C-alpha cells in the first residue's frame, strides 16, 4: 500500500503550495506587500499541472476505478470526486485569469484574485480531505492484494508514460523552483 503514503505526500505538496499562495495574498492585501508575480504564477502553474496532469489521473484510473468494482456503494462518492477533478480544471483556469488581470496592472483586481485563490484553496482542501477520510479507509477495507499491486505500480512506476516517476521528478523541480523564488518564511528566495 505504498500508494497510500504517496497520495498523502502529494496532498501535502499541494497543500503546502496552496497555503503559500494564501499567505502571499494575505501579505499583499493586509501588509502592503508588493505582489511577486513570478512566485504566484509558479504556484498556480504547479497546482495546475501537478493536480491535473499527475495526481488526479492516477486516482481516477487506478484507485477510483478499482474501488468502484470492489465496493459499488462507493460509486456516488467516487462520482462526486471525479466531478471535482473536472471542476478543478475549470476553477484553476479562473484562478489563472484572475492572476492575469491583476498582473496586467490593475491593482483593483487584487480582491478578485484573492477571492479566487481562497475559493480554489477551500475547494481543493475539501476534496483532499474527502479522499483521505472517506476514500482511503474504504480502499483499505475493500481492495485486494492484487489491486494494491496494480495501484502501487502505477504510483511508483518508472515506465508509465502518463504518471511515471520521470514526470514526478519534473514536478519536484517545479516545487523546488517555488521554494527558491518564494521569500521567507515560505521559501529561500529574495525578500524584495
Ligand atoms: Fe482527487
Ligand atoms: Fe487527491
């Protein structure tokens, strides 16, 4: 069940970036900090590609697909979470747009970007919580040893072109880029 640990780790990476984004937004809104568009854009990009292209496909195609087969009572829950994966793609576009409008020089757009960031973060935190507190406990009970072999292989594979470890290394680089760009206390980037 290495996949369970990996899912928790991936959620933690996403949560760290969401938390960082909200922190920067608060600093901009209430402490007069200048917007650091490089960091904000890197954060939004990371959340987009890491969740859309890397994390959600593995959940949909391995964990959710097998849990549907083994425990049909979970179908409504899994359908809701799959819908959220699709909605997440739209919501992240809205967040990108809000950041774009703000970056194009109109400081009156900060509240709209702040609202989009807060809404996206709340949505994604709720989604991850449901997976950790509802899906994973059911998966532990109902999936078979051979299911876990397949899921673990997908989550740790070097070969799978969709979700391979090489893709994971790319996302780690992106994450490190955020840490290098973000000012303390979030990262180790320049303070102004
Ligand atoms: Fe998910
Ligand atoms: Fe997830």
